[in-house]
């Protein structure tokens, strides 16, 4: 049965997807069989698996970085916003499920949650490690009651969490402190470390910042990740989009290696493995 670790973020766009991809590659390099998992992804950017199932491009890339075949179980729910703003297309288990609006989707979550957990449990039986990605922020208090992708996923799956923030945006202290302290005590207990992402300049100059973060959050800083210029393809650049599966080329593989090397060098991997082994 696979061990799991989860990357959540203080906001959308803080780098969760790339950190998840990097961890997938690192665990692969360390000789483990690994798969990504994201319970729900809101995106129009999708690709297809070998058996014709639809999966978000981000999970396709993470699977490729992990050295495993992309699988609809890795992204059981995709929400594809209508370009005209009229409803959302739902892809469930790689197949079109139909369109819903905001009111219908709230009720649909009762159906989605067990299917998400079925997909997660099935993957755990196949791999050594699952690297789980959250979505947006776990501190959206008006949405937390029926959450299936952030702390809702972490609590259902008993998954330890790494909480990442983007220092390039500014406000990293408030983002991490505020997110941690807006969560309930059981939710906070799932967070085992924080990550400062996209640091520009000399990381050694942020030593005092690390000490402050550890003091105000009560959590270890697992790493300060340098700003990484990402050179991965957008959905329209991936070969085989449409009815055929995609195949990563040598350039993409080299980029996976470069990203993983940078992240590995900045993370306390001893701490990461301890979190993975100890669980919640």
C-alpha cells in the first residue's frame, strides 16, 4: 500500500503543480514507483491516456515525470469551464459526465467524493508513493465544508501536507501564517512543513526569514526553492493531443531532470522522507 504526501498552497498559482512534478521525479530517481494524484482539476487543458481517457495536462506531465503511464485515476474529476460562461463540463473517471452549474455541482459533490476515494485507494494498491496535489487554497472557509481536493482530501486519506507559498508575489509570512491559522485544529495537524517557493537571489540571505516562519507557524521550513524558469509545453504543444495518447520527448525528459535537481537541492529531503514515513 502506497505512502502519500500532499502539496497544498496558500493560493492558486504558487507552484504546487511543479513541486508535485518535481517530487514525482525525485522519488522515481530514488527507485520508488510513484504516481501523481489530484482529486479535482479545473482546467480546459487536457490530454488523453493510451486507452482514450481524458486527463488534465498537468497530471499527464506529472505522470510522465514519475515514469509511469498517465491514468484517469490520477485525476478523477476535471471541470472544464464553458468558454461562454454557461455551466461547466464535468469529466469523471476520464469520460464526459455532462454539464452542471454552480448549484448542481454542490449536489454532485456527494457523488464525486466516493469515486475520488475509489480512484485514490486503487492507485495506493499499485504504487510505492503517491504525490497528491491540492487546488487553490485550503483556507477558502466558505467552501471547506464539502471540500474534496484540499483538506477534505487530506483528512479522508490521512495524508500529511506540505504547504507552499510564493515569495515572488510578496506577503509570504502573512500567506503561510494566515493559512495555517484559519484552518481547524484537525486540519492544521495534517500540515507537517512549509515551503517557500520561487525565491530570487541568494537564498542564504533568507535565514532570518526561515527562523521567523518556523516561529510564527510552529512548523519546519522544508526548503526555500529558487525561482525556476519552467520550459514545459502548453497543451497545444504536446504531441498527440486529441484522440491519440501523448508521448514525452527527450527535451521534456531533460526538463523534468533539471526541475527535480533544483528542487532536490533546495529541499530537506531527510525531512520529506520522515514526513512520508510518519504520515499523519
